[in-house]
C-alpha cells in the first residue's frame, strides 16, 4: 500500500525494506520526476507552501487534502452555487485538473478521477525511493 510511503517507514524498516517495490504518490519522488511531468510545478508549489507555513516537509496526506480543497473550490466556482447537487455535477465534470497527485478526470462513475499513472512505481534501494522505469 502507498500508505507506507513515508520517511518513517524507511527509518523503521531499515535494511529489511531493501528491494521492496510499491506504488507511491508523486510527492515521494518529487525531485526525481521528469521536468516535463505536468504535475511537477503544482506539486513543487504545494511542497514549498507547506514547508513555509508549517516548517516541516510536506506530507502525502496533506497533498490529498490540498487537491480535495482545490477541486471543491473549482467545482463551486463552476457550479456558481453551494447546492450539493450542483457541486456534485461540477465535480463529476472535472476534466484535466492538474493537482499535486495527478491529472484528474472525474465522472459520475469515477469520483477518484486518477488513473494508474497517478502512482509511481519505486524500489527501495539504499534507504531511498528509486523510481522504476
């Protein structure tokens, strides 16, 4: 699970985690994302804002909240309303939102809106997250 993709996991697991492969949110390997990755600027901005505000490194969990709040705000603007049904319809029409966790395309049947590309495969090598090709 991507829930273990934290520095604490690496610290606690130590050498026992060597060679483990898992999907992780992009924040975990933000500095290793290719320059042309569409989410890199948004992700880096989130990380800088978070670090400046809280004086700690940004968290994966915070990046999910960051995207959720921004998606909600955009949906309210598009719906021009605070009515639940209008906001839901606006959220379900989200297409191409570039967030800290990926490019979101929602629908009535897909409220997550992220495809498999949102998670990046890594292997733990030398106590570090190493992206896999």
